[in-house]
C-alpha cells in the first residue's frame, strides 16, 4: 500500500491549520507552522484569491484525510460505509474514523501521534479484548478494551506519551487506566465529543455532486 513520505508539517501549512501529525513537536516552539504559517511552495506567500465552492469542499476532505492518515481510496470506502449507516452521513464518517484502533490508541494517550499509534499497532504492541490485533484500521465497538501488551509496557515512547496525559483531558467516550495501560470504549462518540475542527457537511456536499 502506498504511503505519504513527504514532510508532515507541509501538510499543516497546506491546510492552513495544525493537524497535530508530529506529536509533541506540534505544541512546541519548534513547530514549523508557527514560523511558516503560509502554504508551501514558491507561491505560498502570495495573496490568495477567493476559492471556489468546489475548492473549499476539496480542502475540507483533504484536511480530514490527512488528520487520520488515509489515502484517497481508503477515505472513499469510509464515506460509502457512512452513507449506509442510519443517521447523518458526515457524523457517521467521523465516528467511523474516530473508532479506528490507531486513533483510539492516540486518543487514550498511549502514543504521541496517530502515526506512532499506527506503528505500535502494526508492530504488535496492542491487544483488543485480550487478542493481539495488528491492523490499524480495526473498527472498535462499545465495550472493547484496548491494552498495551505486557512485553511492550517498557517502551519509552509509550511512557513519554502517557506522562502528558492529564485527568479530564481525554475525550469523554473513552476511559483509561494509566497503571494498567488499558482503555475502554464507553460509547460511540457524538459529534460534539470529536475534537476535530472540520466541517464534515462540505465533504458530503463534495461527494454528492
């Protein structure tokens, strides 16, 4: 499967907002977005013209794709699944993306970024309901328990991430036992419980054309 191999910080600059793709670097003074808030490329500093309706919708889709680290075909598959679920398509889409295993590992504070969370899952450091799962896109359900394997609990990258977890800072639809390095999906997230600054309605409009 193809993967994006360019600089993550350029993606933030392209979208004009922090996507928090580099973990702690995004909240430090070393974040390139703080120094170069303009778009990448030789024309990044030039005055921007008013975007068309299509361009605005496309940018919103690209933003969500990059936040969750998906390729175009993967994202389109999620959108088709969201359409088949009863309810509001845009909210269904975000809910499906939020309940991916790699995203939940990140939300629990077991990894500093979604990229690192994806690596932890692929390298077989995470279990779901006591079973080893090495598929980052594994879809979690209410009641599922996510745990770091006993043999992986000494990994510095996990300890470093967990040191930054503060009480009350986690999303309300997850619970975390820091001592056990274990989290539980309490409920499926409502839209206001998903801390992602995007307008999912624009994505639905884009795919409806």
